[in-house]
């Protein structure tokens, strides 16, 4: 049984993470790192940029883990999978507060050891809340 939506406060919340929501554009990625702002929600570093995107979704996200800290691809993929899951389950908080704005976000794992899922999910929630605060105050 696959759960993709949930009724919350008379709104349907979609918990999917589709291809169009992933940041794949090289141009947008380069612009994100050149002009974007960043902050830490340990063990995550979040780089973001308000920009127009070539898709209908308000946010495109990407995830990375340092090869320097995690030599094995299995470990890096494991952490990225957990980061995507944490984002997928909490992105509705961000979507509800963006209005008509679009943005690109890059989540970078900066921890030194394999994390538990709970740690990543808490950092993701904290990061999303901080991102909402920064986006709404800079407007």
C-alpha cells in the first residue's frame, strides 16, 4: 500500500518527489553556487537561491555528500537517500509558505559519520523552517 497524499487542515499534501522537482539543470546549479545564500542546520548545509525555474513546481532540490568524508559510494548513496526521504516528507512546510515564488535548493551533508534517519529528519525540518524565515524576511 503506497501513501502519497494526506488530508491536513482541509488541504491535500503530496508526499511524492518527482523528477521535475529535482535540480538537474547545470545552468541553475552554477547560478545557485555563484549567487546563492547559505546557512547551516547541522549536519546539513543548505544553499538556496530565489530564481525562476523551467518547471511548474515552486522548488527544485538537489542533494550531495562529500567524497572526502565518505569514501564508499554505498555510504554516500545511503545518506542521500535518507536526505531525500526527509525532504520528501517535510517539503509541504516549504511549499505552503512560498506563495508564487520559485527557488533552487542544494542540501549538502557535512557530517563526518553515518547518521541515523532521525538526525537527518530533524536537521531537515530545522533547515526548512530557517529557510522559510529567511525567504519571508528578505521579501
